[in-house]
């Protein structure tokens, strides 16, 4: 399956890199793992104790997403990027739930590095994957909802054909490709906007890949969507 990024996004958001940790033959089943729980709680504690997060919206890694949202027409105070939403939740002393191994590992990595990290079960995807501007004709059904939505034209969306897997780039995931204990073929996105460097995205992807290898196994590869490489195989 091909996974591509529209050149328009790379032109509009110079320096953007989407790292993708591709996992095949994963075993995401089983009860909570105490070591993964510890990693997640440690990351949450770090977020609560960081002095540079007293003004969440002003942190450079969060402010970059706020500016990106403004550029495609989303009001950032109404639509928080996934990392901003998680940080705000954790700083209010609301721990992240342990949904399954892969979700917990992604959340721990996201909080530790203050980067959006989101996993999808690409084994259920039916068409090639794209990160691209929406036309407005695509359909989206959010997790926990039965309501069919349509993105606004120009909104950055992650899609399986014309089925939206994530609205507003890193905002809300559809139910279609949620990670479950039965997920075995997975693509975990790690998003970096400047001031985050491509080297940082690479380091985070490699760290996450090692955690996935340790706790869920499978065949794992790190690939990158960026200006020099706009299409990968997943």
C-alpha cells in the first residue's frame, strides 16, 4: 500500500516531516503491561513538572501547530492539536487511559517529546493513504460517534481514499482505523514541524520502534514523508 503526502503541504509548511513507524505482525493483545504503564506515567509526570509548559500554547512545539492550523483555516483555540490536547489534560492531573499497548506507547512517546504521535490500523484500509488538503467531499466518522461529517475544503486530512482517518492533520481520529488488540498491521505517525528538526523526528521514530519491538514484536521499519521523499510503502 502506498502512503503519500501532497506537495502542496510541503510547500506551505516548509521543513515538515512525517515519520512513520510501520509494524507488521504485531501482537497488541493482552492486559495492561506494567512497564508500559510506568513509561506513560513517567511521561505524564514530566509534563506536569516542566516549567516551560506553564503557558501551554506558547511552547514552541505547540505554538507551531497552532500556527499551522491557522494557515489552513482552523481556529486553534477551538481545535487543539493532539499534543496540545494531551498536555492540557495531563497538566490538569487527568491521566491518559491505557487503551492497549500500542496506544499507550504512542501516548508516552508523544508526551515525552511534545510531538503529535498517532497510530492507525492500516490493515483495514482499503485504498492508498494520503496526507493532503481536503476537497470537502470526503467523509469522516469520529471515534465514539455515528455522525457523518465532511471536512472543510483546504483542511489538512489523512485519508484512505476519500474516507478521512484523521481530521485537521493531528486533531481527531476516525473510528475506521483505531488501534485495537487485534491490530497487526500498523502505521504510527510522528509529526515534526519546525523548530523540530528532521533529525529529531528520526530519533523519536527509532526510539518508538525499539519500544514497539520490545513490547509487541513484529517486523518494524521507520520511513519518512518529506520534501525529498513524498511517497512510501506501508
